C-alpha cells in the first residue's frame, strides 16, 4: 500500500510533553465496531469491558539507554536498542561517521565501550568494558531515552525516570516504554479486578527502531525492525483457555499485540514464544490472537498508525484521528488513549 495513505496533519502542540496526573485521568476515545465513537477517560475502562475479558500487558522495563560520550575530541551520542550478548549492544550512534572499528568511546562515570562493527543501517555494535552488568553501568551513565518528539522539545529530567515506566515494568531491556500501559494505576487495577477483568503479562523489549520513520513510498519496501519477546507456556495456556470460555483478549499496546500475533498460528492458538519478531501489520492482515486493542495515538505515516488501520479499517481510523485532533486529545507516548474493538 502507498505510505502516503497513512498521512494526516498533526498540529505539533498535540504531542504531549508530560503524562496526565493521575495516570488514569487521561482521556480515552472508544471506537467499537461501527458504533458512534465516544469520549471517555481511562478510569472508565472497567465499565467498558466484560467479566472474563483479559487485558494483556507488556512487563518490559525501560533502561537508561541514552548515552553521551566522547571519542577523543569528537562528541558521540549513543542510543542502545538491542542486546547482542552480556557485554554487547547494538546502538544508533550520533556522529557515528567519526568512529572506526576499535575506537573507544568514553562515557560519564568511568563507563567506556569499544565500537566493534558498523551495521548496514548505520548502527554500531558497542562492547562495554569491565565486569559490572551493562544495566548497572547504564544506571550510572545513562538517561531515559525519551522519544525524539519529546526530547527535541525539552530535556530529560528526573521525573521521567518514574513517568516513563509502567506499573508492570520488571524485565530490564526496553529502550522505549510500552506506553499504552502508562495509564494504569493500583486503583484502576483494583476496579478491573472487581469487574472480573483478568490480566496477563508477556515481555517484548521495545527497541529504538519503533521511532524510525517509514521512508519507503510503499509499505512492501519498508524493513521492519526486530525486537526480542517471550510468552511463557503457562501464559499462552491461560490466554487460550480464556478465549475458549468466551473472554476477549485486549492487547494493551501495540507491543503486546505484535508479540501475541507473532506467537499465534493460523489455527488461532497462541503458543509459547521466545525470540525476535519483526512482524509488520498493515491493512489486509487477518488478526488471529486479539479481539481488541488499547493504545495511544500515533504519528502520521508510522507503522503503528498502519497497525491500528489494519485492525479497524483505514477510513475508520482517519475519522477517529480527525475527531481526536479536533477535540484536543494529546498524542503519542505521554498522550491520551484509545480503546479499539473491531
């Protein structure tokens, strides 16, 4: 499909720079089937779902993967986005043309890494020196890797260390938050429990590639980034059982959705999964695992807007986004939410 079909005019002021307080006070646009869209808040979610429905969350934890350092006199910026092994990460590098294989980059707090190899996409493999776990080094030297649409408008600060983690975050490895789950609070979870809405978690370590623009003119020519994910056997069994009993599986975030669809066969059975996925969902895709999606509002021409258009239909999502813009909804990572049930 032509990428320009997924373009729309988004006023820059619609991109949220801070989250709603409290988190579940964010607005939520509800689109269900061909029913009229309704404006609600995230705190209304328990009354919008049914007993037996299952919300599926991503429990990845964002690591402070943004690093600023030097190679000699050259300033080098690095955003880690995919673990290779215990000491090595693949990273997008600013000013990477100044690097050669074997160069040492010095970061703050006595953290250093060797630039081992340059990849075809311009990223580098960085091998961190020393014996301390890389996550410990990042806590010393790194900052939270806010999306460029936020970081370009204000500096990262201490508030982001809490604001950019979900209540479910426990598995270190993401360099971008699964932002649909940022809206959840202990109070909201208790109300969902009381309503009989169940929840499950899986792990998908979101990479910085999620922010990469689609540069191709046709979706067939776009190379989707790979991310590592895992669904445990017990989790897959419970999800299959819930669906067999008539419950709906509602993915909280496009990351949960993409991993569920990657783990599900043509028979609509969810299977255990551990490995990389680079699934790219565009209109025409037949969904096998999920019955709905809770997600934030995405940017024009993004793979994520293509995904929601595949779920709900392009015209339906164009109308939903036009409504959201006209009604002052806040977009992207710290923005408002939508509940999409085809």
